[in-house]
């Protein structure tokens, strides 16, 4: 009976869904881009994601063991973190990189701050930024999907791995065209939609990402306002910051990690605001910064960096946008002593 009187930290959202059920739905949604990535790049990409998940689960188990705390891996949040990070990585990444990234995401970003629901930022997004700073070369080395017509079905089993030949990405084309101040014309939208491009394992196939995102919205796992506002802000920012901006809008939305971030990373419960206007500012700010970083920054991609920056602003956004209680009146200032 006394357990019913224990109140956990906010946000307090009334729902019949358990944490484990929510994470299971997210895993199902992540399966869409995972399957697409494996088909496009072969089994090596699946190994990258599996190692990321295993490392995340073991890191959480080890942390709880060292701190003599109850095991929490059954809530499946570590599996989700490992999957999101793995899908954020190139299909040629050395296998030790996802292991290091998952350990960083779980032990440093999540568990050191108290575990699930208490992390200050999205663990996978923070880990990706950490890996980008630590291994910039492997993290920005992308390849074209497997050419099954030329290589045959054995290419799926062997994968392309670290010995594959690198290729240009749509983000590179967007960056170069933006620097030259010209209209964007050499990006095939159908290739972007179907994933017939170079990029990270789970970020290239817009169709698979959208299917997973729609699943999460239909199952009421994520708030549809966050991806909607983020995508709208990104589109408007592309119109503003690129010359002939209308030619950049769809390529901006469909390339890189922007679409994946909209549904799977920006919507993290713990690191996103609780208030309505806080959510609006958070999602719109992330969209604006993603495009600014892509346009003017040193990296072609800016989604994870933008998410991390907005995560850090979440406490402030919640504070300045909290609704004023009904009937609240600002206390009158006390008159100075001796004044009339």
C-alpha cells in the first residue's frame, strides 16, 4: 500500500504502457530502418548494430553490478540506445567503434546521471558526437549500397566492410552547392527516398524511417508535434539559408540523419521539454541549428549536434515556459521603509 504513495520525478504522464512496452515498440519501429540498412549494405552492417546493442546492455549490467544496484536491462532501454547508435554509424565502421560508443552512451551519459529518465541528453546522439570527434575519418567514410547485379548475392553475406570504396553522399552535394551559392540539381529524390545512396546504416532509406515513425505515432509512443515542427523548421531554414532555397528543401529533409533524428532521437522523453511551448521552441530550434550547422559548419551533418545543444537547453525551456497556475498573482513589491 505504501508503494502507491511514492511519487517519482517528473514528468508524470498517465499511461498504461510500461517502460518495457514503450521500448519494445521503439525496437519494432527501429527494425524498419535496420532491415533496410542490412539489405542495402549487407550483413556487416547488422554486425555493427548487434555489437552496439550487446555493448550497451553489458555496460549497463556492469555499471549496476559495480554500484551494487538492481539490474535494469530488462526495461530494454539499453537495447534501444544501442540500436539507435548503431544505426547512426557508417556501414564500414571498424567494429571497436560501436563498442566504445555504446559504453560511453550508457555509462557516461545515462548511468552516471542516475539512469533512465535522468540523463541530461540523448545518450545515442551524445555518443555519436563523441565518436565523430574521436574518429572523424571512419565516422565520415561512406559507401554506395551493394550492387547485387554486379556482385551477386554473396555480397550480402560477406558485406562490404572496411575495405569498400568510398562514395560521395547527398550531404556532400548539398554542402558544395551551398558554398557555391547555386541551385541544387544533382540529387535524385527517388534515390534518397529508397536509400540508394551513401550514408549511415539506418539513415539512408527515408521510406523505412517514415514507416517506423508512423508506427510510433499510431501507437502513441511519441508526440507527433516534435517531428512535425522539427521538419517544418528545417524546411523553412533551408529556404532562408540557401540561395535558390526551394531546390534544397526536400534534399535537406531526406538526406543525412535529419529524418531519423526527427522520429527516434529528438523525441527522447527524458531530454525533451515537458511544456507545450517548450516543446515547440525545442523542436524548432533543433531544426534551425541542424540546417545552420550543415550550411556553415565544418561537418556536412548537424542533426546530432543540434539535438545535443537543445537537450542542454531543455531545463531552461521548461522553466521559462511553465504555465502560470490559475488565479496566480505576482506578489507586490514590498515598499521601502520610510517611503509614503
